C-alpha cells in the first residue's frame, strides 16, 4: 500500500465564524503530518475568504468558491481539486481534537479501509442546548449508536460530518449524490455494492457543535425521517424494522396518554421509566440538571420529528407510489 496523503474536504455555506474555529483547532494538531485543507464555499453570500486568508501562512489551505449546489456536490468538487489520495470530510461546525489525525493515521496504517466514519462528541465549551441535542443524537438508548456510539465497526455507515474516503473509492462511486440529508448513507451503501468495506474508528471523534435551535432541530430530524424510506427504496437490502421505532414510539406515547385517561396506566409508566432512565444517563454524562432536562425535550422532538417524517414518506412512496424527487423536492439539490 502506498503512503497515505490526507486532504481535508470542508464545504461551507455562510459560516465564516465556524470556519475560523475549525481552522484554529488544526493549529493544535499533534504529530508531524503533511496534509492539505480544501475549503469549498458553496455559493455563500457571507463568505469565509477573509477568515481563510488569516491562516494561509500557518496551514496548507486551498479555497474555492462555486455556485450553490449543496454539500454533497461541494464535497465532490473539493475531492476533484484535492491533491491527496485519502479524503477526510468534515462539516464546518466541528472542532478537531489535537490527536485526531494521529488516531486516523495509526488505524489506517495497520488496518486499511477505503471508507471510515468517526463519532461525534460535545465539547465542554458547548451550550447546554448543544449538549442536550448531542446526547439525544448519540446515546445508545436513543439512536442505538448508529452515529458511532457503539463498538461495532464492520459495515458502519459513516456520517459526512466526520468521514474518510479513499481516492480509489471516490472515483469508483462518483462520490455523493444530490439527496440531502441522506447523501452519506447513500454513498456508504453504494460503496458496499461496489465491494468496498466501511468501518468505524472509535477513537477518531470530533466535537460537533450542531448549530441548531429547537425548531431547526425538529426540521433536521424530520428530514432524516423522510429520507430513510427513499434510501430503503434505492437500497432494499438496507431495510430494517429499527427505522420504524421512532414512529412506533411516538404513536405509542400518544396512545399511552389516551389510555391513562381511562385508568390504564401501565403503558404510561413504561414511558415514564424510559424518560427517567434517559434523564439519569444525561445527568451522569453531562453533570448538569439543565442539560438533563433539555435532553428529555430533545429526545421527544427527535422521535416525533423523525417518526412523522418516516411515516409521511413511507405513505407517499409505498402506498401512493409517488416519485421521491417530485414528492419531496426540498430533499434534492439540482446539480
């Protein structure tokens, strides 16, 4: 295997402050590595060019501006421009631990994969809202560890906020498609069909700020729910009953409240036990009552938002037999 040369691929849209914090985290990298940073401005009206210029003397950065076509196409554009043979794809709203590249390089040098993903975590400087949403998105009792919170590594579906992809795999697959969100599991599933293996590097985590309010969080998870039936239609082998859990949880929660009105309390007791357990785990992991209480709200929003989106999309595609792009045009970028 030839020497791995890394290119960090970072699309950005109207987020110069985030780019500044991300580039600052590169300055704290441990180890001696030659790598490049490729920033793709995706048609922003508030560009990051003036921020990037501040780091040109300290970091090997290439900066490109292109018309808006979505994060997937922007990542593809960046990989086409990159000089390395292994791409590390990041969202602009992450921070890197100082040992990040050490962990990635060590893993790939001993156990090479053409595609990897890493977990996300909450930095101590994050707001309580960001920490609460991080708990809801990463805890095993909410998402089952699909975003890296578990030890299973084979056939892991990386998320594009923290994802590695070899040049070979990029050229063979054509990179990301035009759906968003969902472009990252779609790419992973296409790579599997092409014979490439994916994995999880548990130690290669990033701090993911998740720049969301409650309303934005609902819209985000609602889109996640709508995308999954589309992916199931494109990749039938990826279908799983677990994707129904948020919908069933939400319907069951409503039913338990109605049943409690008729003095049938056991279902509501079971839901109460689950939420108490979630509260305790959030409290232990964050040591904050505020985060623990907000985590409960985040979990409810996550399940109801995803569950409704999944049910709506399933009904539209399966029952009505409609075309995904015609039914949900806001989930697709025109490339």
